[in-house]
C-alpha cells in the first residue's frame, strides 16, 4: 500500500472519529437539557405540593363510645354472657366468638 493511500485512509478515519465526537457532544447536550427540565419540573411540583389551603370548619361532635370487653374462659360462652359488641375467647377450644350482636 502506498503512503498516499495510507494518508487518505487515516484522513477518512480521523473524519469519522471527529464526527463521532461531535455526535456524542450533541447527544450529551440533549441529555443535559432533559435532565435540567426534569429538575425544573420537580421544583415546580414541590412548590405546588407546599401550597396549603385554609383549614375547614370543624365537624359535629360524635356520640360517646361504649366500653366493650373481651371475656375468656375454658368453655364456650353462655348466651347471657356479655353485652352487644363484646368478644369471648374459649381458651380450651381455641375459638373466638364475637362481636356479640
């Protein structure tokens, strides 16, 4: 291969390398731009999420609750045992009953 042909091949390869470098720079610039856009969008969302409206009116007072109990014994519960809403555990039979209705 002649020196002239070698120089021409080297020039072609150098041109390809320069084009690849330029393409890489363009892609990197696009990527940086997109990352900056995402960061800006996140900042906007954080501002929106930080906005708090005025407190609303208080609701009506609720009714007083009732104390419910959990009974435990070694037999199933008698029908008369406990009140509505109570629970019962048969510790020998490994059974849970309730809530009573």
